[in-house]
């Protein structure tokens, strides 16, 4: 039955199901449970058919193109699903499937408060938008679906419009994405200026006769445009406020998948369409990658809101992906095709991994928040005793994101390391030092990410509950645990069978424009994954097996040796004082030492407020509190001055409308004279 | 001494130009309206002379109609409605003092006679009448910019209309008589509406000085 | 014969590690001019701990119970996959240096979690300091092994020892730099002197000790043993990667015995160096440690620039 | 024949509403029936024009391709406005702001206004067109000072004076356009056809002068930037149905006048001259409102400035020519629909909150849920968000312009993005948040929404599917530019 239905049919079936889901949930908006079931149910069906389409293209290579031309001459709704878009469709459908399953029961706590029909509607439109974005092959059509995706995600971010800062986050997000789209529009227009058509294939063919200056301009504009959507460092300020504001299964999708559409376009545009890349392009993206990953993880360390922490980690992982993409572009400009293929495989593999474990972490955080109704890590503690399964899945997620061996994070970070090591071996001293910086950045990022997730997991799940709300929490419902369980299982499977998965991704990369004949970069006979130049070899399944076997052996030997000994449950050693929950480590305490080490970069500030019993006698204080903050340098040094500049310029321009009638007639008279003098001859 | 018809017309055109200039300088509203009446008279003479030249009865009827509207109805509205019962003898002063206004008027006439407008010379032989008419147009627009009173703004618009009609007459771009009737009828309605609005301004703002009306601006 | 080498490779680290711990304590005792316990005392401690009852705090979750086993397993696996006395098995699947680094990171991760799990202030602060130091050493650790792998054009530890063993003495300059940075990293990872005092229980200074404060009985034994194994692993890495002579390639009895002797001599030299260091300098203040670790990182980065 | 029907129905409607003495109920229904008849007649004429080209009734009245599109806009928006004004005035009367005499005056002037606009589009003679546009100014003067508050009178006065100056300059330009008629003593009826026929007799330098006068004259009526100063005051002080007609329709009629002269000038002087001028005005008309919108305090002025900006985009479209002209005509259609949706729904907000200041409006999503959705659809449409047509037309205009005027396009796109940012800030400030206690929840009255929903449906349908007879007429109309 599998090869009965063609990819085209299943792809458009997915879109059709999403459309039905969207309209259906609006119709059933009155009854909450029906709207929820309808919206998420159809999203599940659609993502299943999306998975089928992606798998068929990835494995059986049946990519398809389909063109409908429209009333306007430049606009033609042309779809082209090649292996690269199929890979992203696979990610989108996989995470959408699990997010919808998770959403089925997570959304229950919205029942009386918000209109679930609207949520279902925009959720399906959002998924359809993403599927369109990765398959659109005409610039004009791409811009339309790109904005529709942002529009739908804007409505999802402001879905819980009772809280005020959700609205602020939503409008900041919408403004940033719209400015990004303006830059993307400029990039496509510049392409249209020299090539005369907006269709990606036509652009691909005659990219040759584009002047260097306009190519650089296209690069800069699209870097800004797609960088805003991907959330790279200078343009990331919307991400930590927008992703947490959305309902959890949507923020899992946004963090896991939506920012990857920016990466998709980076690869599609820079690697495939503008194939003759400049050297400084790759170096710039590499530097952005270093900064995004390092600063992302440092800001994550300072966060105490669990969803903001995960959002900053998305920035960090985007940085790691950009390391892969940047090194690919450097190798392309130096015409080292094999190394470029390897770094692209690393970037794509990390995109897949990040999508899985970030969605898993967001779902874990979501179920914790839905039980404790607060996002502040300081108010958790000891949740592992009340929500054991969620804790276990969150632990697997943390292990995966800190790139620890048996899980998938390890292999993609290992592969990114290998590409950077290749880069270090290039002769040019300048590029070699950039790559060494990149290797150092990646190493420190790995370490700091591990520290950050020990803090997050420890402060949330371990030790004793720090407030009484935690005592009433109970395990999240079955579909939420099912979603998390499947995702945890996929992280493990991707980790173990990394060799097989990277062969598929190599197939994807070979399908790209300039990479047809590149093969033999690495050989993976199922078990091991060995670079063809024999530089490095790793076998992820062996690591898992050996660890398991030896663990089993050690456990049994110790058990046999000491089975007579009794295990007594006592209370933690408390030096005699009564041990209350306030004495255990909190998230602030944990991260404070790292913040002090990196205080040059983070600029932490500490404000004391002391309130005395009576003003003049300064001995007996009524209350004393301390406020620890991290300065948001981007807001202070770039976005706020820009905003003030526009405000002052607009008040200057508003003086035209000064209310005096004589002045108005004078304007007409002046413009008449000016035109007569300049234009008339 | 027998002045030929052309010389008379040129003399009348100079007189019209002077009325436009004096509109800037005069202070009393009533004398402003007197100047407007004089200007309309001159324009009516022009129309009358062109009517005789091409001897069309319709054009004479147009001249009479113009006479009724511009010389009788308009001043009646302005005098009785506005000035008599609200004692607005003195209209508020101009933005620029007298010498500066004259300087600007001189500059505008200089501009008209400069080479920018020499392309208009192809239209007709006696060019100086044409340029004087164009100068009166620019000066009446400047009148609107310069004077602050509501009444003077109304008179400014009407003198601009007169100047355009005279320009049409001199450049030979005479519009067909029934069009002119339409225009005059339109002008009549315009005068009625403007005077009603002026009375409403007077009720609401208490004064006819237009500088009071500046609270519609971007705060 | 290969089987014997393989078995020795597997059991060598767990057996020898308590011995070298005892040697260090003996040397430190001599420096404090006291006789000090015999070098086999650590064996007796382990035996004693294995046979004592255990007290586990009621706040602890399954992580607290599971971590000792995992850490001990990781040290066993690492022990088996790094070059000790023979580099016969070059294609060992686990001996890529990144795998080694990340396995060490995995054990630190779980140890830190176990520290937080019991909910006492000491455990929490120990894990916080441990994770900070672990994060900062990772750069130096990866870069020092990276420098060697660039020299040997392969990341496999066994092939690195093979290629470096037939290097001439002249191009040894970069390797000295890398050795210094590796020593700093080794001292930090194994919680020795400038970073953390292994013997103290003073809550202000202890890093590694604080996390395992709550353990008792067989779990404490496992953790102590794992710490000793880790110490030996890092020592053997230091010894065999930078002075790789004496690793046998043949599989006959005599060459194995000779290799074992050379191996233990090298390790003894390093342990004495560590002991002397511990008795001579004071423990650094916590916030001066990052500068030390950054110097390790920069040293190995410079070495890479020199090598390539 | 259909043209006579249109003019006839409006005259009858005006007379009937004159006769009604006491019950204000009839005015509304007369106006609505009259506008429905007009719409049907326009559709009939549309079919005629589609079948056999230009539809000329007699030497005085004829409808060409562009004319029929503007007529369609007048008919559709006119119907929506008169339908809306029935309920709007009923509520205003209930609030006691206006009496019976005011409503009678409103409807009569409304009919005169629509008649003048139809006449302007239909007449063949430029002078008659000038007279009818002057008539629109005069008829709307009293409509703007409808509330007879000081600020309304001030707005009406400024509207009248600035537009009269503009139109007189335009009149001067129209006169100069007829200079070949001097010698030939041609006292026949001067029509567009006559202009087109003896193009050879024109003198290029005079035509350049004349086109400047016409562009500035009618440009004041279109509201291009240096001459736009009357527009925000007039559109924010006028009652909502009137400001939707002013913004949505009158600007297009005035633009039609400029474009008719542009065709003649292009034949004589070549299109580069007029296109440079249009681009110059278009660009400033986008830039200046972009900054003013950013810190705007009053939402009706916000909509007025957005009309100026959209007129700037249309001017850019015609300035770039080719596909830009086609997209600009389409943009005119979409803009009038979206702008009237916005104005009419802002009318609902005004009726409920009683103030036009953005800061005293909050929580519209709770108090008026349906109006809020319509207002947001209008906002998305007007600032060019993709599902709606304006994004397609704006992007096609930019593609037309990128080839020769690259930097103009770059500045225009960034200005459009700034406008979106400013608009969103105000819309979000109005829509969310908590409404003040005394504001009652729920719509003013349900069937006030029907005309707005009708317009929204038309906009959405036209955004996705452009019927091919409309498409072919627009292509034919844009061939001339």
C-alpha cells in the first residue's frame, strides 16, 4: 500500500486535512472539547500523511514539482519538494504529530477560559504555513506563506491575551518578523532586478551574471531577514519573550521547528542558489554562530523562568547549527566540496536532533507548569517524587541537549566538532584561528549547557519542594506522557543509529544543487561511523551497549557481594539544625558563580532595598530585599536608541501639521514654484 | 490721445494688477471688498469687449451675469452679513510687514517675467498683458498666505478666480460661454457656502481672525 | 595471548588505582613528617565500606541510588578503552578522544545531580562548583587531546601513542606546552590540589567531597573507587600520551611484564609529582581558578597553531 | 441609458428626501434603495464596457475602462456607506447629538456628493469634470462641519480654502491644456477625445507647465504630501460614513483626473516626465505619513494618514508604469474596500467609546468582539499582510520599480515596514487590555455590522480570486500607462 499513494497526493492530503481542521475547529468553537479534538485530531492525521510524503521522498527519491499560475504575472504557486524540503517536512510533521498528541490533553486547562476554536484554527494554519514555506519554489509565493506562518504564530503567541506581557511579547515578535520580511522582500527584489524572474529554478540557472555588489547585498539582506526568524544573537530579543508566551505545545513547535525554517532558507539560498559564495560570508556566519551559541547558553544560565531558559537554549543550538552551515560555506568558497558536505550533514543532523529534544524539554516544562501554575524555577523542587515519568523524560531531554553520549545530541555535536577540526587543518592562518575560536566556543558551550541543565533539572525535580503548591501536583495525563515518551525514545534511537541516519542525510545533501557527485566522505557499516580520511571513528551503538552491559555486571556483582547488608532510610545530615527546604541550592545560587566569572559579558547588577521600622533609627529593619538582574545590552544599546530616534524624527515631521491655514497654502505655493523652476524646461 | 482699444485693455490690466497689490496693503475690510468690486468690474469689461469682438449674445449675457454675481451679490453678502452687524472694520494684519510684502510681490513679478515662463510667448502676440495676468494670479495666491483674516482669505480666492479669467481672456483660451455660466453658477454657490461658514466661525470662535483656528494639529 | 592482554587491560585500572591513592597519601604524610598509613590502606577502606550498612536520606530519588553504579561503570569502560601498557587494539571503538571527554562529562553530570538530590546545602554548592569547573575545563581538555591528534592525524588514542612514540626529540616543543595544559586539566578533573583538597570536609573549600557527603556503605565505596579509577585514568592518559615509549606491540609474556613495569614506573613518577605539588602550594581561591583554566585552554590553542 | 438611470435615481432620491417632513426613518431607506439601483446600473454598464469597449451615451457622457472601475468603487462603497449611515445616525440621534433637520441635510448633501462624483467620472469634458469635482468639495464642506463643533467647522474651513486654491490652480492647468484651440476659433465642445485627436498641435514646453499645474491642483484633492494638510483634519472630523466615502472614493476620482491628463502629456512629452513627477510625489507621500503614523494619538487621523500613504503607493505604481500600473489600479480597488472597512468599524468603536483618542480606548476585543475582528482584518489588509490583496499589489509595484528606481523601492519598502510597526502599536493598544467599567459589553446594534461584513467578504474574495472580466478591464485600462 505504501508505494500506492504518490508523494504529491500525500503532501496535498496533509494540507487539505489541515485546512479542514482549521475551518472545522472554528465551526465547533462553541463546544470546547469538540473543537480541541477536531483541531488536534486533524493535525495528527495531517502530520501522519506529511510523514508519509517525507519518508517517500527521502527513501524512494520521488521528489515532485507542481505549478499553478495565478492572475498576477510574477506570482506562480510553484511547489518543489526535493530531498532538502522533504527532510524539513519530516521534522515538521514528526514534531507536529507529537505536539498535537501532547496538546490533546494539555489544552484541557484552557477549557473555560479561552476560545479553543481560535486556537485550533491558527494551530492548523501555522502548520500548513510551515509545510508551504519549505515547499514553495517561487519568491513571491514564498513571501506570502512566510508572512501567513508568522501571522498564525503571532495569534498563537497572544492566545492567552489575559496577561499583559503576552501581548507585548506578541507585538514585539510580529514587528521583528515583519521587519525581517521587509529585508527578505528586498533580497528577492534585488535577485529579480538582475535575473528578471522570481522562480528559484530560474534564479539558480542564471545566478552567474549577477554583479558581486548585488550578490553581497542579497546576502546581507537575507542574512538579516532570515536571521531575525532564526533568532541569531543581535536579532534574538523577541525569542525569549515570544516562545514562552505561547501555549506549550505551540512553543515546542515554534522553538523546535519554526526557527529551523530560517536555517532551511539559509541552506537553500546561500548554499544552493547563490552557489558561488564569498569567503567572508562563511566567516561572518561562523562568527555569528560562535556568538549565538556562547551568549545563548550564558543568558540561559541567568534565567529562572523555565520556558525562557529553554528559549535561550534554542538560540544556543541555532548557533551550533550555524557553525555547521558557516563552515560549509567557507569550504564551498575554498572549493573543498567533501568537507562542505560533511559540515552540511552535521548542521542538518543537529537541526533534527534539536527539534526532537527541544520539543521534549518544552513538553516536560509544559506539564510541570500546568501542574504548578507557575513558570519560576525557584518555586519548584522535589517534583520527581510527584511526577516521576515527566522527570525521567525531562532528564533524557537534558542529557540529549548537553550532548552526553548515549543520546542524539552527542553525535551531532561530535560531527560538528569533526567539521571544525577539518577547518582547523586549512592552511590560511586567519581562517585557522577563526576555526580554533569556533572549536573553543563549541567546547565551552557544551560544558556550560551541561551546567545549565544540571541547574534546571536539579532545581526543578530534585531535593525537597520549595512551596506547598508542589505537594498537590500529580502526574500529567496519559497523552502528555505518551508524547514525551515517544520523543525520548526517538532521541535515544537517533543517538544509537546515528550512522544510518547520517547516511540518509548525506543523501539529502547530495541532492542539493552543487553536490551531485560528492560521495565517500564517511563510511558507516551500520555499527561504526568512520570519516573516510580515517581521522576519527565512533560507534554510538557500541557505547550504549558496553555501558549497559558493564552497568548490569557491576550492579549484580555488588548485589551478590553485599546482599546481607541492610539499607536504612534516615534523614539528610543536617548538622543538628532543622533542615527546611530553603537551605537547599536554588537556581540563582547554582548559577551565581558562573555569572560572576562571566560578569564582563553579562554585566550582572545587584540592587538592595532595605525598609526600616522607623526612618531615623536605622537599626531595626522591617524588610530587606535584593534584586539580581542581567542588563539586556541589545535593548539598551541598539533597540532603545533606534526607537528614540524614530520618535524624535516623527515629532520633527509632525510639525508640518501645525494647524495654521496660511502655512498650508504656503506649502502648495512653494511646491508649485519649486516644480515650475526645476521641471518646466 | 485717442487711445486704441489695445492700450485701454493694457491700462485696465495694469489697474487690475494694482488692485491685487493694494489688497495686501489695505487694512479695512470694507476697502478690501471695494478693491474686489473694482477688479471684478475690470474683468467684466474684458469679457464684454471679447463679447463685442466675436459678437455672441450669450457672452454678453455671461458678462451681465458675472456683473450681478461679482459686483452685487458677493459684496452684499460680505458687507451686510459680516462687517455691518459684527463691526469687523479692521481685518487683522498680515504676516509680513508692508515693505517685505512689496519685496515679495516684486520678486514674484520678476519671476513671471523671467525666462521660466517664456514658453508662454508662443500663445499670443502681446505678451506683457499675459505676464501681468500671471503675476496677478501669483500675487492673489500670496494674498492668501499673507493675510490672517477669514474675510481676506475669501477675497483672496475670489481675486485668484478673477485673475485666472483675465489670464484666459488674454491668452485667448476663452472657454465656451455655457461653460462660463457653469463656472459662475459654481462661484455663486461657493460664495454662499463660504459666507455661511464664516458666520458659523464667527458664532463659535467669536472672531474672524483665522489664527485662532489652530487647535487641529498633531500634539 | 591477545585474550590475556585484553583481560589485563580490563582489570588493570580498578586493581591498581587504590594503590596509587595510598602512595600519594604516604608521600604527603612524609612531607608532613609523619609515618602515614600503609599504601594498601585504601584497599582495606573499600573492603570495610562494602561490608557496612547503608543510610539513604528519605528525600533522595532513584538518581541518588543509581549514580554510583553509573559512575563506576564509566570509569571501568574508560579504563578499558585507553592505552595503558599495550597498543595492540588500535581499532577500539570507544577510544576516540571526544568520546572519552564526553563520557567523563556524563559521569560529572550525574554526580552533580546526585549532589543536589539530597537537598543539603553542601551537596548543592558542591555540584554548583563542580559544574562550573567542569564547564571551564572542557575547553582545555578537548584542546590538549586535539593538539596530539593533529600531530598524529587521527583521534584514536592508540594510534596517537603509536605515532608519537617514534617522534624525534626535536619537535617536542609543542608537546611540552600541551603537557602543561593537560596537567592543569588533570588536576582539576581529579579534584587535586590547586582546585580542591581531596582530604578536607571544610564546606568552604570542598568541591568533589561535598557531592558525596551523603553517601555511605557500598555506594560510598563505589564512588571512592570510581574517583581512584578516574585519577589513575587521567594519570595513564598523561603518561602514555606524552611519553608513549614502553607500550608493547607483541603479545608474549615477557614484553607484557616489561610493559607493566614501565607503566607503573611512569605512573609512580607522576603520582610523586602530584603529591609534591599538593604539599608545596596552597589551594587557590575559587574565583582565581577560571584564569588558571583559561591559561590551560590558551596554551593548548597556541600549541595547535604551532603544530599545524 | 444606464447612465441616465443612475443620475435620475440620485436626483429623485435627493428630491424625495427634501420632501420628508417628520419621520427620519424614510431617509435611510431611500438612500439605500437609490444606492442599490446605482450599483445595478453600474454593473450593467460594466457588462456593456466589457462587451464593446468604451460606452458612450452621447457627446457629453461616456465611460472608458478606467472610468468604469472608479464607478464600480463609487457604487460599492456608496452603498455600504449609506446602509451604514442609517444605523449610525439612528444611534447618534438616540444619543441626542443631532436633530431631524441635521439628518435631512446629511442625506441631501450625501446624494449631491455621490451625484457629483458619478458626474466627474462620466463627463467627457475636462471643464465639466472640474466643475463636478468643485461641486464635491462644496457638498462635503457642510458634511464635514456636520457636528457643528468648533473643531469640525475649523476642519471644514481649512478643507474648503485649501481645496479651492488647489482646484483653481488645476483649472488654470486645464485651460492651458487647450492652447491649440486658440487659433482655430474652434468653439465646439472641448472633450478628452478632442485633446487626443490633435496631439500633434501641442507645444511640449507649455504642456510641461500645464501638467505641473494640473498635478498640483488635482494633487491637493488626491492628498499627495505637500498638499495633504487638509486631509487628516477633514477625514477625522467628518461623520464616519462620509469620511469612508471621502477616503475610499473621492481620492480615487481625483487621481482619475490626474491620470487622464497624464495620458495626454505622455503622448506629447513622453512618459518619463510625468513618471518622474509621480514617483517624486509618491515617495514623499509614503515617507511623511510613515513617521506621523508612528506617534499618532487619534485613530481616525491614523486612518487618514494611511489613505495618504496608500495614495503615495498608487502614485509610485503609475510612476513605474507597466505591471506597476496594473497593480496600482488593483491597489485602488483593494484600498477603497479595506479603508471603508476600517472607517466603518472605527465608527462602531466611536459610537461605543465616544472618543477618538487612542489612549481612552482599551479592550475593544471584549466590548465589541465582531467589530474588533473586522477592524483587525482591515488593519491586516491595509498594511499589506499577505493573505489580502494589497500585499500582492504592493510587491508587484515594487517589482515593476526595482529595475530602474532601485533606491526608491528600498526606501519605500522600509517606510511601509515602519508604517506596519506604527499601526500595529496603536491597534494592539486599542484591542487588548481591560475596558473601563462603564463601557457596556456587546455590539451597539447587530445589523450595523452587515455592510462592513459585506465589504470584508468582497475584499477577501477579490484578494484570492479575480474574476476574469474585471481582470481584462483592468489590463485594458492599464495599457495606456
